[in-house]
């Protein structure tokens, strides 16, 4: 996907030469269901002799979040169209602006040029929302339809210098593009993105960003004892891979390990899933996609950190060669696991990767995956579950909410740990009951994390894939979560240790 060209403008929105002008509206409790203009729309309102709110009321505008109302200017402005986008009620947050900008960018598909006043309210939110809202994945369509809006001019905030604003635009564009990179991976069909191809494509963009790259094939994995990855992948005719990416910034302040689940398609294996909605399991590599995109972003933004990503990739298929319930796998590092359910495969490949990642002696470990359906049951489709060492877990959850991606800290109850005891091996891969499934998966992963290491797991089973209609800056299909959370956590570690 090509992002819109974004540039700072010194021309006021009411004088700008463009096809459309984007303004914000807010819900006004005192005026019932009618919308009020958000800051930045004053010049546009003056062109309507102060009666733009009356016009919007006639058109039914309420100012609710993501609402888009189109108003023809009838020659009152150089632009032919006003796009009034709702910011919701209450205080205007960065994510309100991000969502409104995303809705506007989607509505402007096929437009050559627009100017936005939302950037005067929050520049970072407007840039990220525009890039994310303009996203389209059309490579498999014979008729691609309208192209994304080609150019958006940004009215700068009153505070700060033009140099500061340009730096914000550059960083926010890079973050938006990283999210879109992850979306592209998730949306690519599994017949074209099997483990070897995923590793090859990810390695290519990693090398282009200046990262050190290593790909382990099935022979290297067998030699090194990656029993979880090999066990999960043995049922597929397309063998597994592990991708390692390394970035070292100038004078790195901390060493970070990143791990992401890369199941390129998940049938459930012998413990096969129901057919309904199985097509969405093309998204079971969303964690890996987010980690790869975040590594490229880290290099672009030159974080003063040393970051190594370990990304296991496999396809979980049923066949005569597939691993079975009742098998015992010897994981990387020597721990043994009894397989009770082959559809609990993500934790097996993550366990291998966690042990390898921790051999690099990181100061922090962050891993992410579409790990459990229990996450969706507990928290819904938009809120990630975050587990791990309590202090770091809470820090990551707070940052996730601040980015607008959302996340909630979840416990790792000790009473559930004994339910993972195995009659044969060091532990079993599931508890044998349905209670606390997300938490039990977190407890399983904890078995492979060294004591005292600050670590966090982000379960994005729901948030990583939107099976409903688009909203805000979120399209249907791959969402790119949790790239923005990962980026914000890395930035926070760079700033605060």
C-alpha cells in the first residue's frame, strides 16, 4: 500500500486549494443531538457566515465518534466539499483525532487532495489516523476500485515550531506504515504466505532496513532441538522456519527480546477446529507480523536500544505425519511437554522461541500472539489481554491504553498452575478444562521465562483481526495490532529504562 503524501501547510484551511476540507465536530449535550464545531473549524465557519453548525444540524450531524457528514461548499471555499467528522463527546483525546482522521481518509478514497484541520488539534493522531484509514489491501482483486486519497495537507498546531511538526509527521508516518506492513502480512492468503515464504519476505524487509537477519530451516531447527516448532509443523508439507532479526542502536540503553507467534494457518491439527470461520485463521501469524514490522520501525526511528526478535513460523495441519494428542515434545532447552490438544499449538512454538530469546540475556522480554480464544471471551474483540511479571505487565497495559490500541492486565493465578501438571512430562500444554484458558496459557509460557526477568505477553486473539465492518482507522481484516503498543513500549524503555 502507498500511504497518502502528507505535508505541513501554512495556508489556512478556508483558503487552501484542495478537493476537500476536513473539520472535526463534537457532541453537544446542551444542544441535544446537534453537533458543535471542534477547534480548527473557525475559518470554515466564517465562510458560512457563522452558520455552519446550523447547516450540519439540517444534515443530521450529531458529532458522534467516526460520523462523516459531507457538506458542499457552494463556492464559499476553494474546496468543493467539507468533510465534517465526529470526535465524540467529552475531552478530545489523541485517539479521538486518530479515529476521526481514519474515518475521513477512508471516506476520501478516490480524492486527489484534501486539507485537514484535525492536525491542529493533535498532529500525531491526525497523521497516524490518515495513514491507517487510507489503508487498502487490493492485490488479489481484479478491480481494485478507488485509490486512497493521494495527498493530505496538514494544518499545524499553534504550539511548537515547524521543525518540531515535521519531526512528528515523520515519526507518526513511520508508525502508521509499520502497522500497514503488519496488516499486509496478515491479509496475505496462507497459500502464498507459508512459513518459508513468510520468513523470506520478512527477511527482505529486515535487510532493507539494515537489520541483521538469520533464517533457521527445518534441518537447523532439528539440529538445535526446537521440538515445539518442529512438532507443530510436522503435519504440513511446508516445513517450519524461525526468523531472527537483530537491531543495535547507537549507545543502546537496554537489551530487548521480542517474540511473536507465526502460525501461518491453523486448522487445529488433529484436534481440528470447526469449519465455521476457520478462514480467519490466516491471521494466526499476527503476532509475528507485528514483531517484524516493529523491528523495521525501530531501525527507522533509531531507538537507542539493542533489540533481537525471535519469530517462530509453522503451519498447523492434520495429516499422517501430524503430531497427536498424547505425544511428548522435547522443547528447545530440554523441558518436556505432553500434548493434550494440538490446537494449543501457539504456546508450543512460543516456548521454544522464548528460551532461545532469553539466551541473549535481555533486560526485558515482550511477546505477542493470537494465543487463546479465551481472550475474546474474557475481553472481547478489541481489548488485548496482557500477562507477565506484574510491574512490567502493568506498565505495558497502561501504555497500550494510551496508544488507543487498548489492553488490560490479567493475573497468573497460582492455583491454575497445578492443572498443567502432566502424567508423563514436565507439564501439559492445556489444563483439560475450559476455566481461565487465557491465564493458563500465560502460566504455561511463564514456565519458560527466567525468574526475575521483566516480561509481558500480549494476547491479541481478538484485536488482531476485524471480521466486522471498518470503523475509525481500523479496516476489515488484519488490524496491525499491537505494533503501536510495541513501538510505544520501546520508546518508553528508551526514555526511562
